[in-house]
């Protein structure tokens, strides 16, 4: 698996809660964060409003790229 290292700034209280949850679940903090991100992305993929915004963004990006290519 290729990985990308990402820094994440969290309020101290949230970082402490994340560490406690990861410890209770028997996983690393990185794994707990990956699982949360996976769930978030899966939810977004089924959200019709998000899909509309994504489609709009794709169209805007396409227009900009086409203009740059001229």
C-alpha cells in the first residue's frame, strides 16, 4: 500500500479523546483516523447534495482547464 504522510492539527481535548478511543479499540491513532475517514467518505458518496456539488466542481474545473489549454 502506498501511503502519504499527513499532519493533522487537533485541539488537545480532541486528541486526547482520539487517543483514548484508539486505545480502547486496540488500534493505533493512525488506524482510528483512517477508519473515521473511510466512513466519512463512504457517507459522502451516498449523499445526493454532495454529489451535486462535486459534479458542479468537476464542470468548473473542466472549464478552467479547457481555457488554459487554448
